[in-house]
């Protein structure tokens, strides 16, 4: 099976590498084409434009940074739309708002192509190990056709119905994650400031009802101020903003998420946007009595 892959950031690189290692023929594109070179060593081909990738491949996957990037790759000159037509499938696995997914869907299907949104739950390590959770919505036939690729990329795939539902689910998940990370960071700082050993806190949390992989995986690194990016803070803040907009549309009060968003915005203003989203811990550490 030949697959096109657009976007080789932290997630896209790991995902396309998994496809290559599992026998897929993959043609890759990235805005900075030099990022494709490492994948070529593992057998990938390079498409010089998104249109060239779509022309070559029946199925094309995109994993891009934000709604603007997702729209640009489709609608700009030499974009996806130029070569989309009957028999072509386009899967956008980026985290975007439902409106962006719907706009891309309408454009792809108006030219005879099939569209699926499929954002993922999981960051760098699950992407590297094929343990993502895939949240798909849109064309059911394209979803079923894509199962072999999804089985390589993730541990579980969900089909959630009409386009927009995948985006909504991902935003709700990331809103919860960002809010919990803020509370977790506050707890680490509070434990230390009140004379407790924060490592003891991590051990206690790991044995209790709120034990989870995020606390276990990120807590020790946070205590060492190690924020090597698995999921960049700037993307977490983008997702908080989009989730809050979804809340506005549905008249849902979200004061906890709003406060968490302000913390992530403050962290971005301090130059922490390219670090892991757990770097929000730093702004709380800086808060003095």
C-alpha cells in the first residue's frame, strides 16, 4: 500500500517512520524539504509539493501544526486540491477546529475525493511506538480502507460519525489534559513549598485513584526542569483556545479551562512555547508569596 504523508514535525516524522518500518511505501513532503532526508534513508520517496504527493498516492495523510497550516496545504498553489479527484483519499490527522475540518471536507469532496478527519490522542512516544488513539470521522469507506495504516499508527481507532466529531473529541481531550497539567504543576509546587518531598507526592499519586501515565511519565522530568518537547506548549495552548471557542459555541461555562489557558499563554509569552507543555510548571514555580 502506497501512502503520502504531509508534515514531518515531531508527530509526523514518527508516524511516517512507523509506516515505512511496517512495509508501506511512503512519499513524504514537508515545508522544509531537508526534513525528508532522514526518511529517505529508510526508503521514503520525496514529493516536492503536496499536489505531487496526492498525484502519486491514492491515500494521503496530513499531520500539520494548526488550522492555518492545514488549510494552506490544501488550498494554496501546488496544494492538495490541485490533484484531488475520484479515487483519491485525504486524511487530516492534525488537531484543528471543526470548522476547519468541514471546510477541507467540502473542498475535497466537491472534487470527487474522499475525506476523513483523524486527529490522534497521544504525543511523541506513542507516535514512535504505534500506540496512538485515532479519532476518525467522515467518509466511512475511507476509514475502512485506512484500517491497515491506522493499525500500524495506533493501538485503537474510533469512528465517530460525521466530520467535525473527531476534531471536537480531540479538543475536549486536550482541554482536559491541559487543565490537569496545570493542577498537577500547582500540586508539585505546593508540596515543595509546604515542606514535603515532591518525589513522595509522585509515589503517592501513582498508587491512588488518580494515577495516570502523564503524572508518572512527566513528573520526574518536571522536578528536574527537563521539558524536552513531546507535545510543544504552543500547540497545547492552541488547543485550549480552540476548546474554549467550542465551549462558547455551545454555551458551556469552562472557568477551569480558561484559567489553564491563561497559564499556557503566560508561558508562551516567556518564551517557553517550543518546550513540552509540562513547562507550564515553570511559571508556577516563579510565583512567590
